[in-house]
C-alpha cells in the first residue's frame, strides 16, 4: 500500500501486537507539535489549541497537556492541513507553489474505503463529547442519511452470512422488482414469505413500505419536468405554470377527458447539487475528491487531469484551479431507442454528468 499525505492519521494509533504507540503515529505527532509549537503566540503563552480527538481544536491548553492528550486520545480525524496551528505553506492546486503533499501517492493503489460501512464510520466517529462541550451534530439531511446508512452495519440476523444486512436485503428486493417488473403485491408476498423462513430476530423489512423507506434513505430526490413536444423548452421555474410553449406555441398537455393533465413529453431530472454534497459527506470520499490535484503524474495520460486541455483550462481560470476541492464535471449524452425497431417514435437521451475530481478507479467504475 502506498503512503499518502499524512496517512498516519487514518491508521490505528496503537500497534495491536506490541500494544504500544504506533511508530508512524508518534513521528506524526512530533511533526505536528513542531509546527504548532513554533507559533509566536504559543511561545509566548505556552498554550495552543488541542487537536486530540476529544478537544478537536476547541480548547486552548498547555503544551505539555496537548502532548498527553494526543498520546492518550488520538488525533482529530481529517485535520490534515494544520491551518489553526500556523501551517500556511500548502497550496490548493497550483503547481507553482510549494506543496506539503508532494509525496502523496496515487490513491488508486489505496483502499479509499468509500463503501456504505466506511461512510457510516466516517460519520459516527465524529460524534464525540468532552465534558459538557458537545460537538455540533450533523444537519438534518446528513443525520437522516447516516441514520439510514447505519442499517448497513447490522447483520440481517445473528450468525447470518457476512454482507447480508437490512439495507442490502432492501436494495436487493427493489432490484428484483425492477428487473422483473414485479407488482408491489408480489414484493410484499416475497417479503412475508422470506421473513417467515428467517429466525425470529431477523431485521428484514416487514412490508413493502419499509423496503421503500429504507432504500429511500440512500436515494436522493428527483423531479419530473414537462418538456415541449418539439423540445423547445422546459416547463420549469418561471415557465412552470405555462400551458403552451413560448416558442412554437404548441400545447403542453394532451386532450383527454380525465381530470389529471397528461403532458406530451417530460424528462426525469436528478438534481446535481445534493449529489455533489453527498461526495463530501464522507471524509474518505472527500479526500478522493482532491485526487486530481494531488496525484503524481508519470507522463502518461491516465486521467483527464494529466492532459493539456485540463492544464489549459486551469491557466484560463486560475482562481477556480487554486481551490482543489472545486468540482470538475464531464458531460455526455447519446440517444437510443428503448424498444428497438418496433418503437421508432420513442427515444431516450440520457445526460450523464461525471465528477472528474476522483481517481480513475472511481471515475470509470
């Protein structure tokens, strides 16, 4: 496994075999204290913000106590750029400035741990307390998301095969329903039958509603937007209540006798903002989102960030390129007929947006 930027912060602080402090962790703490202890205000007061996993940079304490806390409690997860302790000689993506990350390895060789269980661990290891000072809780959206992801950590029943959880069972049921075009009643029957076969303490969702609810926690909202029959415009935002196209003047809805209007054409839209936020919800995935600026280049083009077009874009927009957490998106689309030659009047044009911040193993997965 290649070593990446301050990887000791992601490893256990104790050597499990020798039951002593991990050597790499100890060296990392010495490095941190050299940076933090050289600040003029620290030299003057003898105090600094403690970065242990409990204080989390929220308390100013004596330097010797910080040493004790870091050796006893571990280091604050994710605090890899020590900007609260005087570290300023790092860049956000520019190739002309000194970098503390120049020895960063290609994270495609590292298990970046972006599965559901790892995301849960990333979230819940943040929820620690110190005395009466409680860390700020995740917002409502993030809290709901992590609550649903927690279903991935528990086995379906005691002693079941590894990998089977309430979440995996619910997603499998929904996949079967979709692949075989099953009715809700059929899924309910399958769920009830399977639940009767399992031990009594099983956590299989008891109804189709619970299956939907569990899977919906992992999903994100989508919208169905009406479209002009000739693709002139979307009936969206300020045009949401229009009944005719602003350009060709053709009607929005078909002529029917029913009470519910039926549009001639519509599209499914998956809002991108929430999905981009989700990429920064997990600490490990957030690190992978900086890969485009932190990986080593060996002269071969293995990723768009290695190409001249990418570098040309950065030269045109240096302010954008300076912040490596900014998101680079690639967009592609292509049309196809979902029903083959028997449905010539039907076509689909999916538009796919890909975040190119990620390493090739995740971009092209």
